C-alpha cells in the first residue's frame, strides 16, 4: 500500500515539475512567441513548442517585444543596474544596448515599420513616452508636458 502511495505522489510531483509557471510579458508574431521567464528572454513557436532561452546572464531581462516584421526582439534589461532598452535577433545572437540613461527605460512597443522602439522612462522627473531608432541614437520624447502647460490667455 505504501509503495503504491509513494509511486502516486512521485508521479504527481514529476508532472507538476514539468509545468512551467510564471511566464511573463508574452509577445506574439506570425510564427513566434517571445516571453520572459526566470529573468531571461525566451522564444517558442506559436504553438508553444521548441522553447529556446535567448539570454543567459546574472542580469534580469523582461518585457520582450517582437518587432512587427518578426526579425527582432526589443526588451528591457538590467545589465548595468537600472533598466535600459536592448535589441537582439529573434533567433538569438548579439545583444545591442539601445539606451544609456541612468533612469529606468522600459520597452513598451515597436513602430509599425520596425524602425523605432517605444519605451517609457522617468528621465524628465515624471514618466513619459519616448521613441528611439532601433539601431540606437538619441531618444525623442513623444508628447510634450501638456498637463503642466501654462496658458497665458487665462488671466
């Protein structure tokens, strides 16, 4: 009786161990899914098969976003302490840092033509939206500070 109970419990533990939990930030393209798991960026085929870990280091990577053309993954990484924007090929390869600011830059999306990456940052004292060329460069703030504009005609 005890042998049967132990076998049943071990089988249940084994099945639970094969289940992957806490997948975060899924991004879906025509044929891939990118997601964060265990502080790294992963991809899988759209049906969930062939999972592949793309980043392996001590830093935490999150918010992977597939480009509209399905060729690139932009993600937020904490390789150097604060959060910055990084990009890499969808099948793995060289990782390129795109932003270099001491504020947190968190990836939010791509432009439709896959030439720009949008991100949120607190680099101007409040959280605002920015865009940067996917190859790097100087980020541009998307909207001005419309909440605190002073209208001189109101006297």
